[in-house]
C-alpha cells in the first residue's frame, strides 16, 4: 500500500468537507500515515473467494407497507434550522454544478 | 455511601410496589446525589429533572391506583448522549450538535418509558462514540469514580461513571467496538453489548451502522438483565432489527454454570496483558471451574486482524454517517459566504480532532481505487473473524477473555491515536462478528482499580452471558468505589 | 464552415438516456411521510427525510413492486438479491449528504424498451433499472438558495438505456415510449409538468462505421419531450461544429436552459467527484421472492407495443391508427372491448375509424376522456354493424352517431324511429330507377350519347326520391343496367 502524501490528505479533506489549518493537515498526514502503515498487514491476508461481510447478522431487507403517516409539523421540522426564510431553509447560493 | 443510590432495580421496584418508598423519593435522593457529586465526577451533560419528576409521579399515581407497574417502575436511568431524546438536548458529545433539541425519541427511550423508568438525564461520551476515554467529549472531562486522576473509559464513560458512583441506578450506553464493555471494566460495573439487531438503533446517533448496538450498564448482572429485557425486541423502524423472540433474561441469573463449556481463546491471552489482569482472569477461571464449568482452550486465529479491520470498517461507515452534519438543517453553522466554505468551516470547527481523523481515514478507505484494498478487504477479514467464532462455538458455549489489556489509565496518557486504538484489541471482534458481549468486574488491582472479565456469546445468546456473569459476580464481587 | 447536413453524412450521433421516473407510491421510499405536489414547503418530512441524527431507512414495499413491474415489462433480468448503496456528495437538497441508490447490484439489468419509429418497432437495450431516493428542491434567490425537502426521499426508478439511440427523434421517442409504458402500468403518474419523468442524455458523435464511441457530454435537466429533442439536436450540432473546426469534445456535464434554448457547461470544482459508493449498512440485502414475482407477472396486462403490432397484424388497423390507439391505455381497452363485441375479421380498421374520428372528435369537443365516454363500446359496435350490414349508409351513420352520443339511445332504435334504413331491396330500387330515368328523357339521351358527367345527376335523383336512403352501390349498378353503359 502506498504511503499517504500531503496532496492526498488535502484531497480527502476536501472530499470530506473538513477545513483544517496547515498544522492540523501536517499532523493528519503523519497520524494517518502511521495508522495506515500499521494496517498494511491486511494486504497479505488471503481473502480469495471470501464474500465481504456487510452486515453483522444475516438478515433480509424488511419491507414497509405503503401507508403515509402524518409528517412532522413544519415548525418541528424547522425548529433547529440555523437560517430560514419562512418555511424554507436558507443556504448561501448554490454554485451551479457543485453537486448533481 | 448508603441508601437509595446503591439499591438494585429489584430493591427499588419491590419497595415501590410494597409502598415502602415512592418513586418521587427515590428521584429526589438521586437528584440530590447528582447535585452533590457530579460537579466533581462530570458524568452528566444534561439533566431532565422535570421530565423525571413527571415520570416518577406517574409511577406513584399508578401505585396508588393499584394499577400494574412496569418492570423498571421508578428506576432512575441515565442515557448516553448518543441516544435521541425528544425535547432534551442531544449532542453526541459534539459541538456540531450543540443545543440540538430533537423532535423525536429513540425506540429505547420509548421502551424505557413504557417500562416505568425515570430518565434523569444525558451522560457524557466521546464525541460520536469515537474514543476509549471520554476525553474526546467536546464538553467536559468525566472522572473515574475509583480514581479521579484516571479516565472512566469510553466512549460510554459518562454512563459507567454515573452508575458506579450511584448517580443513577442503571444507564444505557452504545457499543461500536467496546464502548459499553471497556468503560464498564474501567469503572467496575457490568456492561452488556447485545447481539447486533437485538436492540433497535432507531434514534441512536449512528457511528458505524453495522457495528453499533445499545446496551445496559448497571451495578449488577441482574440489573443489566432487567434493563436489557425492557429495551430488546423487534422494531419495524430499524431494518436491521431482528424479529426473534426475546427470552426472559432474569431466569438465567440463578442458572449456574454446571456443565457449561467455557472457552479461553489463546490469542487473547498471548499478548501484552497487565499481570494483575492476568491474575484476575486466572481467579475467574478458577471460580467458574469450581462452580462446575468445563474450561476449554480454543483458538481464534484471525484475532490480530480485528484491529485493522475494525479501524477501516468503522471509520468508513462513520465518514458516511457523519456527512449529514453540515449546519444546514440543525446544529451549529459557521459563517460563510459560499456553500463549499459553509460545509468546510462548519465541519472543520464543529468536529473534534479524533472525529476528523476517523472521517479522513474512512473517506480514504472508500475512495474509488482504494475501496477493494481497504473497505472490501476489511469486510472479508470480518467474515474470517466471524468464521473463527462460529468454529469455536461448535465446541464451547461461551468465551472468556480480559475486557482490556490494562486497567483505567491516567488522563492524557496515550501519546498517539494508535496507542489509544491498541487498548481496544479485546473488544473489537465482538462487534465485527455481531455477537453479544459482556464485561463483568472480576477483581481489583492493588491500587484498587477494577478489572473486567469479558464474556462473548453465540448470536442471540445473551442468556448464557448473564448466567455466567452472575456466577463470576457472586464469586468475585469488588464492591462500590470509595 | 461545412453544412450540418453534410457533416451528418460523415458522422453518426450516439445517444444514451438516463430517465428518472417518480414511482406512484403514497409514502416516501424509506419512511412514511406522504407525497404531494405543491404542498407547503417542508411540510412533508420526518426524521428520516430530514436526515436527523439517529434516523433510519425502512424500504417501501410498493416502490419495489412498481419497479418490478417495470423490470418485467421491459424484459429485464431481475436480481433475486439486490442491494442499496450510498452515493456521497454534499448538496443542500440532499439531507444526509449521501443518496440511497443502487450501485453494482441493481434490481433490473439487460432489459429493453420498444420504440415506435416511423411506424416500425425499434428495440432499445436497457442497461439497468435501479431504485433510489429523490432529493429536495433548491430555488435560487440572489445570493441565497432556498431548500424545500418535501420531495426528498420520494422513490424513483432510474432507467438507463444503452448508447444506441441515433437521433434526437429516437431519443424523444424513447421518452414517449417510457412515458406510455409507466402510465400504462400505473407505475408512475408520469406528469411531465410535475417532473415525474426527468431525463439526462449522454451524447457523442463518431465517424460512421467506427466502433468506438466518441467523447460524450452529459446533458442535464431535459424534462419534456420537446426539450429532449431540442437539447440533443443542439448538442449534436455543437459537437459536430467543434470537430469540424478542428476542436475536440471535452467530457463534461452541460446544463440545458430551455428558455435560452442552449446548454452551458456546469462549472466543475477543482476536485473530481468521487461518490465513495458502499453497501448501505442500514439496509440488508433485498430479496425478491418467487411469490412476489408471480403476483407481478400475473398482474401484467398486454403491453402497448404488443397491442400496436396485434392491431395491425390481426385486426388490419393502419399503423397510424394503431399508434393512436395505444397512446393511452383506456383508448386501447375501449378498442379491445369493441373488438370483443364484434369479432368479425377485418372489422378492426372500421371500428378504429369510427372511434378515432367520430368518437374521439365528440369527446375532444366535450373536453372529456375516453374513460368518461357516454357511448360504451357495445353501442358503437351496434352502429358499426348497421353500416357494415348496409342497413344505413355511412353518411346517415354519422348522424345516427351524433344522436346516439347525445341522447344515449341505441342506434338501431334511432334508425327504426327515423325510418332511415337504407333501401337495399333490388325491386324497390329498380322501380325508383325506372321512375327517374323515364322522367329525364333528355338527360338519358345525352348520357347515352357519351356525356359521362350526367351519371351523377341520375344518382342524385335516386337519392332525392329516397331521401338519401338508397344503397349507393346498388343504385350505381342498377342505373348502369337501366342506362345501358
């Protein structure tokens, strides 16, 4: 497994939307590097034909009957919103193309 | 310390039912004790004495009206702050949720209320359950009731400290990689992580969804069994909740261990373990043997891979679960003029260093091109670890290991994150395999620090943990902290 | 600059579509709050929709059933075990900052959608159909955006075609075919105005004969049949001109602005998207049981394109009429009921004619749908039979239709009452012909002398004598016989 570069740390921080100052990024680089180094042992484990275990217990997806229940009151739904305009949530302008 | 604060659940419910004491009186004494002691201990993040008084008054009114009382009627209970409580601030120990008052209750909260429990407040934890000392709480330091210079463990440190110090009768913790069992061991109380899916996760702030479980922390195995009983069972609001019958756990308390096959996984005794813990485990083995258990050495060959597998799977899921904290719909929001800035600054300021570290680690592991080498590989190793357990449980009924390699450590004594992670080696595999696990006090060090014995059971076999734990508890009782 | 038409001789457009279809459920995909277009902002939420801490998803059975219907109707392979995955990107209309969707284990794969192109059926491969949740809605207001989460969590099927459409017309036809199919099966209300069908298009061009695909662009936000066609035409032209002028097509996402009639690249961030898909740990494997599949298969009606072909092959309906008949399931059901009431070979074309001209004309005039038609198929057939059997003429038939449509009276009864039966009695008609010819000696002489145009005069006189009830074919025959040519 390749070691972690500073550029990668910055890319990951952006992907994860985490602002960190220079010192924090430097610390992250060395800490993550050490952790990944420690975990490099897993590469050597033979896992051929072992299905990944995505759930702790083997169960099937339960299905919900299609019945609509009363929604939260808009007042309850919006009580914790830091910035709103009436019943709408307000955010800084979305730059076209920053998401889907 | 004497009186109400150390009564068992059975004591409380029996005396209330008999009219010897009221729920209101028990609550008043508990509040007094919290007021007196919590400034020093630092267990509670928020109290809801008003809500508690209403609940206690209801119990007393029902008692007066000769109505049937619930199994936890009048029992003061504290909830880890990872558990969502309607109208009572829930922060998960994070600044990013500072002041958040949820519009709904977790299923476990509803079930405790239905059982007559009196919920007194929310207790401290490592931010989003990430940590082993509760030092990662954004709010306060919680001390170990046995030694105030030491950590209570984590992440359910507030839960175990409050229970050990008598600031509630029992509490709920959450356990993703040992967060119930390790602090229970550090604080000398019983902590039980149920089988994955036994207890609903609806309303539990998610850390790692495929590993998280809620469970009781209590002063006795019997109390833990009663609380577990109240919160267990299928919940249609959680797609991973098991639709399996829940046995009467209390019936296992007095079942004894005659003929029970107790496995000692050799890998858990091979590494660096504090000699006093080793000795306490020897005593535990001797006690079980004496009570009629058969001790068998077994092997779980992939044990050493649990740590890397866990520290890939859990951060990966956490990086996803914590994406929602962006300051848009709830929580704190940073000042920013554009959207990208809003996300980065809100999250940069709202999360503490350990949470950021895990989000970074998890984001790294899920990136395209790295997924197979990290996340997928870790999930395959997880399958190997599960196979080890399946094989072991073909010959034994329950596994016995130390809960931790060392007793409670001093504040700020772990030099690096990795040092902290290494303390979790005995508790992680249980979550990866989805098994029930319990920590029971089994001795004290010469410095009077509690030592925990960990029991791991077959899926859905909490009953055997309770049965075995009760025997250990009666043979090796450690008493209450000073 | 080379003409576009010239460029299109050398280059071939290749188009693939991704269409999001809103499923017609009562509640959201993963929680129980309701779905309603135009409800007041943020009034249709719950802890799961809001992505509150501690909330969890539980999947809606109806959404699975509707997706299975679509899967079966498109001949897709249905995965007995499929899985939900999380797709991560930060956006204010997406409360969890990840979308629950399906990634490498979608519900349906390798299906097909039948299109009607120029009267013929073209089969287009579908790579996959998967289930996912919708996002909320952002509205841009100056320096801010407003977020309404009512739509967040609404269940969608994403239908992904193979890149094998070769023109904007085909792309629009794909949308129409999908629209028709999902309405036919009541999978979606498919109201375009409400955004129930939303389309993204991947467009590229390549030299004809080339196997490799050219660099594609993704066009977003093309949400009507017309926009699909305009936006794709525009993009094909843009790419061809770019290539013609020595440029290269960049792989990018472009946003279609219907008002301006042009697309612009969406500004790309300094980072590449990395969605970090992984199986959703909150949602176990989705197992499609045999019993559920059985129910779906049993409940599936004959599909529109199958009827399109049957109407032409078995019932002799023209391609145009067949296409109109399948544009709406209720229309096709009416037609089939009519066929059943009159199972005579070859009558289909006549029935279709009456339905599509007289009946649809009357319905349109009244502004009502076929389902609300005051004239049931059996009554239309009784009229068609009167005409077919020669009891009344087609012209009279239209009058009878009008009266029956208006009053609800049976056509045969109207004919009886009004005495408008056609005269097909040879002896009776011969008498009329005799009378007309005898009364017109001059015209008879002129006609027999070669003035062909006078034949119409004699027919008119017979019709006049019989108040238009004379069987026209017989009248013609008898006149020719009497006049000798």
